[in-house]
């Protein structure tokens, strides 16, 4: 990368992200290019965002057409893209009502408020929400508090109260943590940031049953798993468990920032009392993009393609595991996949793969995560695997 951009970053940008030394200037489909014109296969997809590929013309057309008509009005008025997006999401899910915001954290904030209001109305003020260790729900104070990590040494204390964290895949821990003031359980159908941790068979349906038995709201944080990533339009479909609320963001807008939460009617308890809203939430431009992207995903059966391509990619990774003993596990659903190693190799591996033209993510020192666009071709998977193998051979020598 040109050192000029590095110095601009150091001089002018808040020092809060560790970046790879690559300036990405252009993208198309599964590929991106840097400021020197070098080509990469992007298995990070803008952090599981570019589900329908970089620079998909469907998104470009939607935002350019919408931007010439209307870019922003307030929610004091009806707008058409917002209603059309709500319709397509509700008609293709088990949920009944949608609300739009601007990010995953904001979607989870909204879902948490909705659950607390449900507790306020129907459960004598119950407010506690059970979440899982190793979960990730966002970086606002409340979603940070909900996120399942130790918070004792956070520099942001005090955090909002009302969350209890239990081990994922442990139903008994949920039962033990449930009190009279518990109102909801919030889980990712597959834990993304935690390292692609899959639910064990029967876990999510047993949690659903526990929620039914105790009048608890089940929230699925589908910010990462939604919109085809797991090989179904929504992650809950993979496990055939219907939540009361889901949250969406990453893959929803085809790269345009938008978040959403959807609720079943009994849980959609907000009232028009200024208790929830957003200036930009449901904006016509972002909603037009998200509608175009969602329609593309549905019309082109992208979830089924992600399922096929995910199986193909996992097969290729299992082949690598046969020949490279440092790979201890390959796990994933659809195109949310992790490879686990027997040593802390992922930082070096990332550097080598990036140099070899493959962009990856390392959620843990011992694991890498693969989350390419859902439109990836077989040939691109093959090339990605070749580059990954070269990277592993190089990192192995360290
Ligand atoms: C990324 C992510 C979030 C936070 O989304 P932002 O848009 O970064 O606020 C929340 N939950 C899950 C599961 C995520 O993967």
C-alpha cells in the first residue's frame, strides 16, 4: 500500500482499529482490488455484508434511481421503499412486523427495548435477558453489556444492567438462570464473532420450548446469519425454530448500512408514543437498496446456492484437513465457516493469505473464518483453497 494512506490514517483517524496493510479501492463480485491494482478474493465480504457480491448492479441501480427521486424524508410521513421492504421481509419470514434502523447494534437495542416493554406490560416488570458467553451483540453500551464476555475491566463501566450470561449449548444453564424477572433469551443461531460456534442438535428447539413454558421472548440475533448466509433466507429456518423477534443488519442492504428488527404480533408492543424511532431508520435510499438486495436473494435462490457452495467449500477444507495435521476442525453452516488449528497460527496465516491474494478474518488466534459473498463460484472456491493451502504451508514453517 502507498505509505501516504497509512500516514493519513495515523494523523487523522481515531486509533481504534487494527488494520491489514491493504487499501481496498474497488470490488466486483467476489473480487476486490487494492490501490496498486492487485486483485484479491474476498472471503470477508465487508464482514459478512456483501452477500450478493461487491458492486452488484442491482444495488447500484436501486440507489441511483432512488437518489434521483428522494433521498430522505422523516418518519412523520409514509414512504414506499420502507413499506415494500417491510412487506418482503414479513412475507418471507415467520415474523409479523418490521422496524428499520441503521446498524446491528441499533437493531439489538430495539429488540432489547421491545422485550423489556413486553415484560413491563405482561410480566410484572420482568426485564432480565439471558444471553450466551462468547456471543456478540454490538458496541453500544447496552449491546456491549449484552455481549457475552467478562466486563469487569471494561473502561466503560457502569454498563446498563439486566443481562446474565450463560454458556452456549447448555440448556440447564438457561433454566438455572431463569428468574421471575426474566423476560427474554437472546441468542445467535450460530455464534459468528465468537468463532462460528454451532448450536448442538436440539439446543435451539429446547430453548424455544423453555420460552413457551415460561412466557419468555426468544430473540435471535441474526445480524450475521440472516439473508442467506446459512443457506436459508434466515438462520432460524436451518434449525426449524421460530423466534419471537429477530434482528438483522449486515447482509440486509447489499452493503448499504441498514438494520432491522422483526417481531411476531404478540411481541410487537411498541406504541406511537415516541418511545422508539429513528431519524434515518427506514430511510428511502437504504430501504430501496435493501429491497432490491432482498428481492435478488429471493428471486435468484441465493440461499440454496450458498448452501451448495458452503458444502463444496467445507468439503475442500476437509480435504485440506486430511493432508495438514495442524488443522483440527472445520465447522460451519452455509457460507459461515471456520477452520481451527492446533496452534496460534491465524495472525500469520492472515498476513500470508492476504499477500497471496485471499482476504480472510481471524476471530481467534487459533481459527480463521471464511464468509465469502453468497454468489461465489466453484472456480473461485478452488482458487481460494489453493491460496489458503499455500498460506498454510508458509505459516506452518514459522
Ligand atoms: C456485527 C454484529 C453485530 C453488530 O452489528 P453493527 O452493525 O456492527 O453494530 C451484532 N450482532 C451480531 C451477531 C453481529 O455479527
